[in-house]
């Protein structure tokens, strides 16, 4: 069974540029999460989807961040424009429902110069 | 919302010794407490979890204990091996925090051969 797939694995951009990350969850997993992980810190939830509905986006900085999961399967997280402080690893995770184990992807490491 | 504190931030043990990592949480309504292991540059992976209706759970060399009254839970690793070296994150989740999984700041465990 394929795990959670994320791309790109690494991205280096200059500040004020846009960037997008893509995530394909495990087949059959209804719940999809985007987490932000700063160096030496635990993951912090940005947004949670139940199918195509964003049920918790309270931690998503909506002035520059956006996300979508149009068909309830794969998802895209966008940052526009990127700032220096956005440098971090963006983790995608999925679960069957929001009741048990989260399966994480390898993450997308963003460096903003 | 939920707040999870984790100690120690770093832990070094001799191979074969035991390691204990402790977490406290703030929301008495939290009912799910997983532990994730993250090796360098890899994705976090669930190693054990416990729900609030039990006080202890064991899986081979790994055990987790939960004290709901004191609002703390601990990870115990016995007979440590070099491959146990990683960062370990505790987390807590409950309905009153919107079913959001809140992670601790992580413990970097080094097992000396």
C-alpha cells in the first residue's frame, strides 16, 4: 500500500515568490491534514479536511496561505507571497477518520531566501 | 485550547538502559494520547498510543502510562538499542480542542553503543 505522497521534497525560493505543495493521501483516507514543523519543534496543525470540507483552518494564516482539496482526495497548500519566516517543513498526513493514527508524508522542506 | 509540554528535550542513555519521556497536558477532556517517532529527515511514525479509558499499554519494549488525575503521560523504552535514537513526540487530542492533535516539542533520544 502506498503511503502519503508529497511533492516537492525540497523547494528553495526567494521571499515574495509563490510556492505550492501537493499531497496525495492514502487511498480511502477521508481526513487530510497539513502541518507545519519548524526546526526542533513538534508539528503544528494548519488545516484539517474531512473529505473536501475544511473543518479546522483556525491556524492557517489566511492572508498568505490557502489550501484546497477539491475532489476530496489530493490537496494543495499554497503560500503567496512567501516570507523568510515560512522556512519550515510542511507535512501532510491522512487518517481513515479523525479518530486514530495519522500517517505522515515525508514532508516538503521550504527554504525562503 | 490544548497545551502539551514535554520533558526532557534531550536524553542520552547507554545501550541496554531504559529511557523515560514525560508529557503533561492542560485539557482534562483530552482522551487520546499517541507517541510518534521521527528519525532524522524522515516522517513521524506512530509507535504507540493510549486512550483515556486505560492507564497503561505495552508493546514489546515500549510502554505508555497515563495519569488522568495529574494530566500526564509517559513513554518508557526498555533495553534501548542504537536504532531507538530519534526524536519522540507526544500528543494529545480531545473534543474540547476541536479534535485537534496537539504535539509536544519533542525529545531527542541518543542511545550510546
